[in-house]
């Protein structure tokens, strides 16, 4: 189970954070051949 922690400066909109999580999740799925449900991302 990949676990990824991302520290961001304040001021990012929820929409931007959601898109970031989706893009990183897809990159992990494509690279590691795991399911999206297995990816944990902490903002």
C-alpha cells in the first residue's frame, strides 16, 4: 500500500487539491500496477 504525504502552503482550493490527489493516484496506479484504493495520500 503506497502512502504519500504532501505538505502544501495554505491557499489552495479544494478543487485544486482534489485534482492533485487524482493525478498522483493515477501516476502511482500506472507505475506500481496497484488499485487506486490501495493508494493513501495525506495532505
